[in-house]
C-alpha cells in the first residue's frame, strides 16, 4: 500500500501499519550506527504547554522520515541530518512503546537497541527522504506544507556545502 497521510486530532498521521521505521540523526552518528548498531539512550522532552517528560533508554523511530531540525526543532541541535531505515516487523513494534503525540508528525516508537540491531540497517539519502515526504505531503488535507518550510529552513543554513546539498535535493524533488 502506498503511504498516505490524513489530518487526525491536530496532526498528520500515516494510515495503515508501517512497513519501515525511520531514525533521524547527524551524518556522523549515522555512519557509526550503520557500522556498529544503535545504542540505547535516555532523553527528556519538553514543550511550552507540557511539563518536562523523561523517557527510558531506547532508540526513537517514526513511521515516516522526519526532518528533525524542522519538525522537532526544540529537540534537535544540528545543522545537517541523515536517516536510517529498518523494516518494521510486527513483533518488533510489539516490543517497544508507541507514542502518538498530537501536533507531532507521524507516530513514534521507542525501541530497545538490542531488538533493532538484529535487523538490517539502510541509509536513506537526503534526496530519497525529500522525495518521499513531498509525495506524502501532497496528499494532506491542507495541501503540501513541507516544500515551503524546507525552502525557508534551507535559506537559514549557514554551512554553504550543506545548504547547497539540501537546495539541490529540494530542486530535484519538486
């Protein structure tokens, strides 16, 4: 089934069971993960409207590749991103905790590194992530939103090499 999104309870959601899960990180950490595997880490999250929440150790995945520096800018502090894709096996999802937070893009799972490290890990290229999200966002109730947001975010990038790479990928996908 082709992925499609719907507006539901204040945020966009993918319909159906995920076939892949996605992890966003920095390009440097992505290379370590691809070589050595994921490592559990605990984190805290906050929002202007909610108290600080502490999460147990694990690895965060979502049912769509997210742009962390855009969609979760309060939690990400890096200038470039890389994505890792794993197959979403039903028993894998049952072994983790799903978070479906209104206002966040997609559904998120906190999974133990030991469970995901037995699966093959694939790097997703920036172009592929953009193409997927542009196609996915075209089906949203309020129309495509990711392209103008990406454009504005890219304009604010200070590293010329990273900015050029992101601009080229966006041009290819639109």
